[in-house]
C-alpha cells in the first residue's frame, strides 16, 4: 500500500519489485482520478483509468472478472468498491476498513533516481 504516493504509476520500479510475484495498485487522486494496475513477474498485465481504456500486455484478460465484480463498461464509471474487490480477487488479500484504520504498518523509503521521475527537473 502506497499512501499519497505515485511511485507505481510514474516509474518502472514495479518491474523489479514484482519479479516472481504479483502486485496490484489502485491510485485515487483527490479529484477522483483512478488508476488500477496489475503487475505479474515484472510485467504490466493491465492498467486502466476507467474500464474502457485498458493498456498492458493482457489488457482484456480481466474483462469478465471486472463485469462480475460490478464494473460498468457502458457508463465507463466505477466505484471504489469494484476496484477493492478486483484487487481482493487478484491477490487473495481481503482488505477491510478495520484493517486500514487499525492496522500496524511497516514503512520504508524508496529512492527514485531523478531520471525515472517525470516530475523531476534536470540540471546542467
């Protein structure tokens, strides 16, 4: 879980972090921009902002599952609940409100090289 971050969506760090494992990321900005990503063994399998605009190596693999958990492809809008359920199914980790509110978290710092971060400015 990355709170108030953007490392997953703005760098390639997930390529190395997911070698031999699976990770999902759901980003939601203060202005309700949402972005969901599924990484598997260093590969971006799917990333989407809204169910209709998917990218990755397998952009259509989750369509049936997305429909099953309630994504609305016609309207192109999804509630937070659908993203959480999709992550639950893909990872087997059931995140609850109590877990988020009362959990104990290990934290760390990730150093991102300036060339990987699109918002960084280069100096000469």
